[in-house]
């Protein structure tokens, strides 16, 4: 009787082990990535806005946190003081601080 009770207890255990072992030995096939079409152009760097050439609409649309008033202030500063010599010169304009400049630094250039 003891043997029959043990066999009823171990039978489900061995069945689970064999299913688990079978599941472990199966391999998963990698999903192939679709190939890129030839001739496609991948833009590596974003287009930078030149502070000395950009108009109000370009500055407003292309920069984060720059609305119409700040864009007009940038253009007015450029007209009053001549062309920008560096991007850091934006800090001279009222309403533009370090945080706003750092947020947009990668989008700006001075030529």
C-alpha cells in the first residue's frame, strides 16, 4: 500500500519535470528585422538654427520655450548689438536664462 501511495505522489512530479525539461530544450527563433529600403536618407543630426540669420517665426517654431515675445527680443538684440558671436550671448536677453539656453543649445549655431 505504501508503494501505491508513493507512486500517486511521484507520478505528477515526474510528469511536471519531463514537461519542464522539454520546455527548456526548445529554442526561440529570433524575429528578423525588416530590411531598410536602399536609397533612404537618414538624418544624423538635427538642423541647427543660425542665430544671426533666423527670423522671428523660425526662432519661435524651432526652439523649445521660445514664444513670439522672446523670439522678437532675440531679433531686436541682434539688430541693436550686431551679430551674435556665440550662443552664450543669448543670456544677455531678458527672459532667457541658463535652463532655457541649455534646453536649446543643441538646436542653435552661430556663423
